[in-house]
């Protein structure tokens, strides 16, 4: 992040129907198209974004071929980016052991995981040497029905999960004082962010909701620690589909990757400014 200058992550969420017309037309299959698109995205945002986040669901819907394509995309990203595999796994310990082995086989650096089953579902990933972003306060609206439930002991469900993550995360601190057990905290939940940052001072926040989901630079400021560290702001659709303005007017954009790179640069500039405050 220091090298690139901005703590951002670009989500790789390829949907065939939304790909550039030239990519859809020239590929022999849908899965080949999303793989080609994803590989081109890596080239477009390299040097701008320090991290990418492949959404496994966009690949896994194609079965074995999609899973193989995901593996090739991650292999192409390794060493060029921090790779956050967005698959939100979380199960009893023995199952999480297998999931952790699978994530390592794919070559991920980090995974997203659900803490609903407790620490048994998270520790195998950490023990395997992976970083983990536990779902604490997600950006989707319906998450409020669970995460905002008030507890008899005070606070809400998200606060209890945050305390769990902070306590376990203290066992996994790096040399810079941050933990390899981080937290997903949505930028669209700005009213909760400052409280969750206070509850989890050593956690890196993976922050969805920026861009297409409605959150802007003003909403993400509280995600950072006072020294400007501790958060990775993610954007997917607002960057990877930046070429859509051309195609919406009936014109194809043969240089669509230039639109993506420009959008990534704007994103990085905005977030670098916020983190520096």
C-alpha cells in the first residue's frame, strides 16, 4: 500500500452480460470471457491498486471450468497484488481446515469468512498462514436485521462479533501492530464505523460499499486509525465497469481498459486523500 500510495482494493466481480461487447463476442464461452476480462483488469489496475478481490461466486457458478479459471486468475495476480479471496466461508473446525487448505492451494493471501460459528471457523485459516477478514458489519441493507439486534448485555450483535475478533486478533499481531485477523465493515454503515474502530483498534478493516453501493470518501474516513492506517477501501462495479458509459450510448469502447484504469486512478486519488487527513 505504501508503494502504490493508496489503501484500495479492486473487486473482480465479472458478470458475462456486463462485459465489454468485444470481450463477449471474441470469447469461445462465457467462462473464457470472464477469465479474459479478469486478466485484463489485473493489467489495467497494476501499480494503482495494491490489492484485488476475486469474487468466487462469479466463477464458481460455472462449475469446474469456472473454478479452474479462478485459479488461473489468482495465479496471474500473485506477486503483483495482495489477493483477497472473497468466498465468505465459515464452518466447524474440521470443515474450515479443508477450506483453508483449498484457499492456500488457490494461492490466496487473505480470505473473507463468516464468524457465525465462532472462532472454530476462523482459526484454521489463520493457522494456515492466511489473513482473514471476518464479517462484522456488512454493507447490505438486510444485514441490519441480524447485525443491529440489541443484546441484553448491551450493544448490538455486530459489537459482540467485533469483541470476539479483537480478542482473537490480539494473538495474531504482526510487527506493525496490526492483526492478520481483520474485519469486514461496510462504508454504508457510517454511523457504526467509529464505534467499531474503537472496539477493534488492531484490525485492518476491509471496507465495501464505496462507489456503486453509494458510499463516498466522506463515509470511509472513520475506518482509518488516527495514523491513517488500518483500512482497505474496496470498489468493484464503479471501477471494472467504468466503460459502461460508452456502451450505454450505443458505442463500443475498444480501449475499455483505459476507462477502467482512469477510474482506478480516480478511486486511488480520492482514498489517498482521505487516509492522509
